[in-house]
C-alpha cells in the first residue's frame, strides 16, 4: 500500500508581538526611574540587489545608468560615514596635571621584616616630606603669635595672683608666680626654712579656716565643689604620720638598723635596746 503523505502542519500560534513586550518593559522602567527619551536607532539600509530577470537589449542602457547612480550615492554615504568615524577616532583627549600644589607625601608602610629588628617600633609615624619654607614675613608672624600664646598662657596661670586694687604686684605674689613657673617646668618647690612649731600650727589652722570659709560660701551660693574622699583623707593622714616619724617603722630603708640608731658611722644602743636584747 502506498504510504500516506503527512501534510505539513502549519503553526497556528501567533508570533509574539515584540512591540507590545517592549512597551510593557518601558512602562515598568519609567514607573521606577522616570521617563527617558530615547532616540530611535536608524539602521543602515542595504543597497538593493540587482534582479536576476533576463535583460533585454532595450532597457540595458537604462539599468546601467541607474546602477551607476546608486553606486555613486552609496560611495558618497560611505565616504561621509568614514570621515565622521575618522574624526571621532582621531579626537585626542588631553589631560593636564597641576604639580604646583602638591600634597604631603604618603607615609611609607612598615616592611614585613620589621619584627626581626632589635629596635622597638615607634608609636608615631614621621613624615619624610621636606618642611615647607616660609617667607620672612610669615616667620615673623609665626614668632609673634607664639610669643603671644606663651604670654596668654602665663597670664591665665597667674591670674589668681593679680589684684585690681594695686598697680603693681607685691613681692609675695612675685615669689608665688616664680614658684608656679618652676613647678610647671617640672622643678621642685622652693625649700622653706625651719619654721617653729607654733608658727606651723598657726599656718595649718589658717589654711583650714580658709578652706572651711570657701566651702561655706560655695554652699550658700549653690556652687558644687569637690569633696575629699575618705580614702584620700586616709592617705593624707598616713603621709603626715610618716613624715613625723622620719624613718621609724615602715619608713625604714634597706639596710637600716632595726635596733638602735646608726649615726656618724657607729651604731648607738640605748639601755632599753640592750635590755630588750638580753630578754
């Protein structure tokens, strides 16, 4: 039996409309990012191909004329496009750098072998850039500003010694200012001579009276001042007690004699020390 030929089943599904899909995507994009005006891309038209129909002798000349005209138009369009592309390709972008204001040089990173060095690493990094040279006028200005800063710092530190009723400072205030400057430079306070005990007691009583008066005035004016804590008070009393004992008990240094007193290169024992040793 002869085989039955299958009829070519044509697809009944319609092709998806590309314009509708593009419209959906465009609407979604504009809803998120706003309207965008995009110029349509013009596709270059290909030159028409000559037909393969048989040519007659009558229209041969007309066809050749048409082809020559089309070739000239195509060559003109190609030359114009090539010239525009060459102009865009030959455009050179020039970039200039201003080296007159150069910033500080970047700090060098530590070498991975720095841990093998015997020198301890420095906590601060020093810049290797040379210092900027200032003009003479700028140097004079910097020096004057530095002097003014030092004078202002000294004035603020010694402002409590100034008296509005006097045109000049007293000798007592000058000595106090001198002592404060020595202390600010890391020096030791000025040594005071041996003061009699009754004068020392009077000085301490006067100092205590001043402190109490200051605290009372601060409370009346509603000013909050620092209060000495119990631990600080105990430390202060212990220090005063140790200063009075002068080397006795816990203040004894290394190699200090526990029995008797060592003076003038000899150990002096009292009767009580000898009796304690015998017992």
